[in-house]
C-alpha cells in the first residue's frame, strides 16, 4: 500500500539537490506513487545552480553540506530566486534541527526516508511557507492601507505627520530648509466666495489627481483633512515652494478646462511655509495662518503676494 496522497492543492514542483545517487533514487521511489509531486534531481552544486536560476520550484530537498557551503552559492541562489520555496535539509544527523541550518524549514535523515513521513513533511513545510507568505502579504497590505487615504490614494494624515517629523529632524541635522505646502479645496460657486459645505468625493479625487500630476516623484503628497492636502518638500526653499504651488494651480486649471470641463470647478487656497529644523507643529501653523489671511485662488490662478522672511518659518 502506497503513501497517502499529498494534501496540497495542485502540483508540487520538488527539486532534489543530492550528491548521493542512492539517496536521490530512494526519494524518487518514495514519491513515485504521488503523481502531483513532480521530482527534479540535481546532482551537485553546479547543476543545482542552473536549475534554480531557470526553474520555479515549490520545495527543495537539499544535501546539508551543499546548503551550508558558502562557496557553492546554492543557498544564496535559493533565497534570491526561490524565496517562497520550502527548504528541507537532508542530513546524516538523526537529531538535526532546522535551527542548525539557517533558512531551512525541516531536516530529514537521508538514511531513514519513509514514503508516508516524507510526503507529510513536504506538505507541512510547503503549507508553512505559503501560510507565512500570505501573512506577510496581508501585513504589507494592511500597512499600505493604513498609510493611504482611501478616497484620494495619497498618503494618509497619520503617515504625513510621521513623514513631517522625519523631514524636520533631517532639516535640523543637514541645516537645509524643509518646505510645507498646505492646500484647502472648496467648490467654486462662480461668485467672489466659494460655496460652503463638504466637497463631494469626486471633486476631492479630481483635486488629488491634479496635485499628483504636478508634484515631483520625491515630494510627499498627503490628504490631511476632508478637503485638505499637504506636500512636504525636502531640501527646498521658499521660492521652490511658491513655484510648486503655482504649478499645482496651473495644472488643476488645465485639467478643469480640458479633461473635466463638464465638472464643477474647485477653489484652491495655498499656504507655504519654509524653515530650517522647525518643530512640525510650527511649520503647519505657519502655513495654515497664510491660508486664513489669503483670498482663495479661484480657478487655480496663483496669488502673487508672498510674505517677507522673518524669525521662525518663512511663509508664502
């Protein structure tokens, strides 16, 4: 009676890296009743390296000396090309533990290969590896979700605050300025004052899209309120912050006139503050103060007036 079938869904691609022809034959024999397990054998390090670089494998049964031999580079190649593969080390040490072989999921005594046990341990190692990969992927998605605003796709307020603290600390160390642009968006009523009330999600998304098109790849753009945005410019002075604000206004005005001509237009108000090594709250307050004292920029037209530099954050 043969070994029970593998419980894993789909075919399992197994690479056996073994110097001993007898051990390789015993593994093939142990798995010959498992049509879902495709066995490929590499005799020695050179053959293993070629196969690892060109073929996808779900699991690897590998000679312990080859796995730990730094000169053969097989272990390095596995980590580089097959990071999701389960690694089981073949050893002569009956009491061996994966702890003795960094990166391995299990150890099997090559002199006591039993079909039932081999299939079960392959299943367990592959399932553990896939489970760990799914958990890592989920964690990455959760981290990304926490750092991203769901409506706009820009960075979230929490991630913005963290980035601003880091940028201010770097500015203090480098003695180079950091610039913050704060933007408030409102609906354009066609009158001298914007419409009151919250912006629809569509208008917020359009504003964010225009902003994203205008900023540079190194700039940090975030949604910091229901219709409020902020951009962190590292190693940037007041003049660059002012030019960036105008560029955003011009880009949004172009999109409003061309791509979104049938949509309601948006009013933008800008506040720009610059300093060297400031407290994050001081930089935010300086930029927000400018928004309070300036007329909203209707249809994206940039305001030409900017404040004189003084003590503390310079503003525009």
